[in-house]
């Protein structure tokens, strides 16, 4: 029986995860097939219920479902519970276990971006969805002293700040309204900008280029397109930049290990990402579920597409 792993999100066509994971399965002769499931929020409970079938190893969860899936699994790891978001589901018999590998993936990407510089302690985060939750939790546990969250809908950012109130008691974690003057002031004080919104998918940028100071570290969790408009603007301003590809690779490797119990073939997975960056994602079948409607609007309040 061929095992199955699925990516559940809306949309999913942009994803590099399928090709990366399929290449890893094939390299280790694991009889598994990776599938893309485009599911709206109303279809999510039925999709998660299907994962209890004996042929499933588990799933990746991407926009906009990382928070919605939390009450649908049987158990959360300590980290997923602390974050309030799930990006990986594994199975323990019929029980579904929710994990969050985005934190480890982001920390690896952050270390690579910072390089030999001293790790900054002030950060600006754009977005308040599932990806932003993982990023903020990682910054808290990395010892950042000040993190400011901007979101188009301020109440979403305020809710996330309240969620982390206890774990962030040692630091200044706050939500601020999305106004250019406020953004400009915080970017002038901050050392790193992390875009966790999905705006880059459509070629947009979350903030005007003129707001970017030249000494900023800028990470955009978008990886398709490989260089978003934000990263183009940041590079032109003299900033150090990174896309979400390294985060995708590292969180994907940990996902693979959770499903298979085997070390992930990182070189194989990186090679597939290199190929996808040049040629586009591998054409895997997309299961549209009960409806084949156009993708929902993924505005600045949505988590970035990490799946």
C-alpha cells in the first residue's frame, strides 16, 4: 500500500513542498505519494478526518489553516500549544498529533541571515497569522528585547500579543497600527524586518521602498517568487536579505523525519528547491475538494505560504 502525505491549504498551487518531499521519499525508496489538497476553511474538518485512514503518514498545513486546525487534532506538542498554530500533522495509530516545525525552520533561516554579525535584539514583524505566531515565538525564545507586530487588522495583532503575554513577560512585545509613519519610526529603531504576510505572492510589497533603511536585515517568508518585490526593494536600499526558502527546507526536513522516522536527505531536498526556483514547482495533481472556486483573498493579515 502506497502511503500518502498531503498539503492542506488554500491556495496550494504555488507550493514547492510537494516536489521537495516527493524527491526525499524517492531518494530513500519510501513508498509514499505527496498530494496537494486545496481546501477552504469550511472543508477543513472533513479533510483532517480523512487523515485517520491507514494509508496516511500525515500532512503539512499552510495558509490559511494553521490556527484553524488546532482544535481538530487529538494532541498538540508543547511548542504547537505555546504558539497556537500547527503546520505538521503526524499519526500515532488513529490519533493525530499537531506539531509546529516553523519555529526551528525560522531559527535556522535567521541564523543564516544574521551570519557572523551579533544577533539583533529589536525586530519588526508584519502579519499576525500562523506563520507570524511561529516567528514571534522564536524571537521570544531567542531572547529578543523588543518585537513590534504590524497587521492590517490591528485587533489580530493585539490578540497575538495577548496570547504570548506570559512567555513574553521579560520583553517589550507590542502591536501597532499599520500606518506608514509608525512603520518608518519602528524600522529606524529596529534591526530586522520579517514579512509574514502573503502579499508577495501577487507581486505586491507590504511597505514602500523608501521606508527601508540601508542597514536593515530583511526576511520575507515568501519563497515563490524566489525574490519578492520587498526583497528587491530592500536589496536596492542596501539591506541584507533572505527569502523563506531556507525556512521551507528546514521545517520540511523536520516534517519528513516526523512522518518517516528517518533522517531527511537535505541535499536531495535542496536540489529540488534549486530546480523549482529555476523551473517552477513540480506539477502535482491538485485535489480541489468539493468546490473548485478561485483562491480566497490572502491579504496582509494572512500567514505566509510556508507549505
